[in-house]
């Protein structure tokens, strides 16, 4: 599993790049940073980019469900960037778990995906 986190725009924007399969240990890195930003700035905006992504293991899926339930209203926009058809479906799948605007971008649209969460 590869994870890269970037905090941009005074902490209101979190850019997450993942590859491989998400596991519980990845969430132990990601969750504290996201919660720190939420506590400091209120609602945040996220770009979640997947490259050669293979989904979640059971532990990571459970951590994701707990996080989504706790932070249902804490995101304004979520840009999902992917390479595969099933990743496009993630944008539809995650909408009931957040009040955020969620939009899918193909990997070739990464720069556009970076701009969208920051638009007012």
C-alpha cells in the first residue's frame, strides 16, 4: 500500500493519493490528519486519487465506515480521481455517506480535479 498526503490552502484541502490495497494501518495515518484539519478549519475539501488501486481490506473498510459516520457533515467537496470503471462508481456509492458534493474525474483530468474542490 502506498499513501501520500498533502495539506494545501491553509489546511482546508487534503489531497490523498493511494495505490495498492487500503489497510487499517493506512487509516491510522489518514484519519488523525483529516480530523485535525476538520477540528481546526471546520468543513474541508478532499481530492482522493487512485492509481493502480485494489480497494480495501476488511479492517480498512470498517475504519472507513466509522470515519464516514462520524464525519458525515464535515466535507464540502470530494473529488475522486481514478483509472477504472468501478472507481467511477465510488463517486455514486459514497454520496449517501456524506453531505459533500462528490464528483468523479478520470486520471487524465487530475489538474481539473485539483481545481474543482477549491472553487467557491
